[in-house]
């Protein structure tokens, strides 16, 4: 999954020996990528599925992983897994309410704004774009100081957040 996202969204692209080299300023080959739906996101779309997720201990473990993401020794892949799981649960209105009530959206914003690991920041940034697809997600993000508005079911999000993230990353 990570490879597909890297190929589609960054200038890091695989070469002939299937490894990623440095960024180049050569023409960037834009590739279509297919990312399958996340299982938790599909479950969250039904009332019984969301209830099952709410009662699932693994979901609460992932929320705990996000809460402790700044601690030493945490696996980046476990944190990324938790980021994507919570964001996909939050793509429904009721799912976004649940994730927010448990503090998950706040954890995602915190990771995106202040993680020392830039790949975690980027993952949280993309995940917050999923959160912003619901009205409740937009309201929560706006309450945390991020611009978020919806136009014809398309969400425009994170303009100010992106500038703030780039500013912090370049000029600490």
C-alpha cells in the first residue's frame, strides 16, 4: 500500500531494480493508482458494522497507539496502520463522531502538526483529508484551527494547515 501511495503522490518513484532513489527534478511520471477500500471504512458505513467496530478492542488499541505515538520505541508501521484505520472509520458521520469522542481526530492533528517523523506527518495529513469528507469532521478540524469547507461534496481542506506544516518543516 505504501509503495502505491509513494508512486502516485511523490517524486520518489521506483527504478528498474525496484528501489526508491532520491528525488529528481526530471519529469514526474504521474501514475494512476488503485487503492482498495479499507475494511474498517466499509464496516463503518453500516450501523451494525460501526457498532462492531466500537466494541472491537483492536480499535481501542489503535486509538491508544495514536495517543502514545510520540513515545520512543513505537513502530512507525503500527502508527501508520492506526492512522489509516481511524481516518477510514471517520469517513462516515457517525464514525467521525465516534473517533472524535475517543480523541482520535485530535491525535491525528497532533501527529500531522508535530511528529518528528515526516512520513508520519504526511500520512496523518492525507488521513485528515479523509476525515474532512464529513460535515462533523470538517467542524472538528475547523475547531482545531484548520480551514475546512465543502463544495459540491468535494472537500477543500488544509490550506492553512499545509502552509503551517511546510513552514515548521523548513524553518524550525
